[in-house]
C-alpha cells in the first residue's frame, strides 16, 4: 500500500507504506536515486539543500538503532530539520492514542513523518490522519519497505541486477516484516524467492506470496545467488517455536558448511541486529568477500535519502488553515 497517488513525478505516491503495490519502474526509480546518494555520502561534504525548510519527524514506538539513525542522517544530509521523538517519554505512555498523536503532530505542520510501530497497520492509520508524507519504518509483522529497498540496492550493486537471481530468505519468516517486503520487491523485480525455516516459523499462507518453501537449509540453499538471514524475533514470540537456541543454530544457523550449497559467489546478507551463533556464524558474518552486511547499513542512508526526496519533491503546499 502506497497511499493516494499523484501524477507529478516518477514516484507518484503521497506515502511509502509498503512495497506491495509498487511497480518495477517505481522501485527502479527509488534505487536509481539512491545510487546517486551513495557517492555523495562518501564525499567530505555530504550536505545538500534539497530539503531546506522541510521538517522530518522520526516517530518510533519501537527501539531502533540502524533505522532511526539512518533516517536522521538522511534528513540532515538533504538539509532538512529532523526531530527524533522519544515515544517512551511521550504522551503515548500517558494513554494518548496513535490518532491523537497524529493530530498533535499534524498541527505542527511537518513535511514527512517516518514511523515505526509494533502493530501491523498502525502506520497506515496514522497516514490517514495527517496532511504530510508518511514513511513506514516497520509496522508489526506487516512491512518494512526501506529495508527491502536497501537490500535490493546492495544486491544490485554487487550482482549488477535483480532479475533472474535465486534469493533464499532464511530464519524467522513468521515474525518478519523484512521478509514480506523483500518477497514483494524481489518478485516484482523478477527474482526467485525461497524461504527456509522450521515449519513452526513459516506462516501457513506465505507460499501464496510467490515463494518456494523449504524446511532444510542444505536443500533450500542449492544454487542460490543470495543468502539473506533473519534475526530470531523472540520479543514477538509468545510460545516455543523451537527446542533450543543450540538446536536452531545446528539446523538453521548459517555456517560455511551450509553456505557451500549455494553458488560459490553467493552473497550473505542480514538486516541486523545479528545474533551471532544463533542465525549466523561469526566467521561467515565477518567474511568481507562474501558478506554484504556492513554495506547494507551504508545503503540504508542512501535509500532513505531517495525516499525523502521522492515524497517531498512535488508535494503540494500545506493548507495552514486546514
């Protein structure tokens, strides 16, 4: 879901709420814009004035390091005024609803609000109550669109393409908004997606999204170009999904032995934060020849700069009397 469309630029949407519904050309537009910011971010002078006078609010109801920091850097490097809201110290802790919070923020006339929330659909609800652009920084188990975009940019820079690649997404599929956004994006861009996890961590209807399901790492990784590991999200688990961490790592943790089933130049990825010795072995994670994990972090800033640009480039002037 991308919000109400407008026809004035190559990304004709008012919000970025998810990857689902975006076309291949719209995804490519965001990736191409992000590509230009990669080089800018490597220069001594990283600042532009594109968002001068614009206000970006990062409204995170869940703890985050990589995502909120990269949104902050993205906004500041484009010249915008960035506010990080500490929700733990806000009125939400006093019983204020997300709708009330949205109305309060709307009265301050921000240009963009980046939101992370533990409930699926909460970001869409907020977007319906404000007059500015909204970017989904992750909502429950639903979507995390900017993560999928930065993953795609990382892959495209390393492999030169997305179409035709075999991508394995491994681990806690059941609780992963990252997995869902990546499935939508990779299918749209012509890649083939495999999901590898214990049966207890595979949603029953996930195959309908267009992915092949495996319960065995060695089998699922055969001839894959990309191996994308996922964190075990124990904070979202309300029952036991596997006997023990040790057993999980034995069967589903990425080691060189399991990685040998993939192509010799297969790229290893992880959205972070990593649980070393749980979903991935430290040697594999730190292998600069195979791992793109640090590069993913770098691409995150560039992608979020592209998203901020796309949503503000031709945004209508706000009616201050509304």
